[in-house]
């Protein structure tokens, strides 16, 4: 299985690896995935604005756009719903 290093470019877009810390069932078919950016320097530099999305992927499976649902003022822990 291929792996991607933080900062590696895929289709001209830099990547970040994260670790999923918690999965919350929000409804019958809706989940929130809480994660932390693996690289401490990238975690500190991470910024986003309300309404932005991330392309989330599983190596060897594919990727999907998912909205950021955590607070932009606290980017140390990210939520995707």
C-alpha cells in the first residue's frame, strides 16, 4: 500500500497526514471524524475558514470532499462531518 508524506504534492496540492482520534455517530448515517494533524509544525500553522472542505482519503481506496465542522479558532483538533 502506498503512503504519502506530509507536504508531498498530489495533483499540485500539498498533503497533510492526520490521525483520527474519535468517531462520533451524529445520526443514523452521519458521522463526525475528529483528527489531529500528525506533524506538530503543520498542526501549529494550520488555518482554515468556515465553509471550507478537505479532500479526505484512505490510501489505496480513494478520496472524498468533506466539510470542516470544527471551530476555525481552534485548528489543533479538526472535525469533519
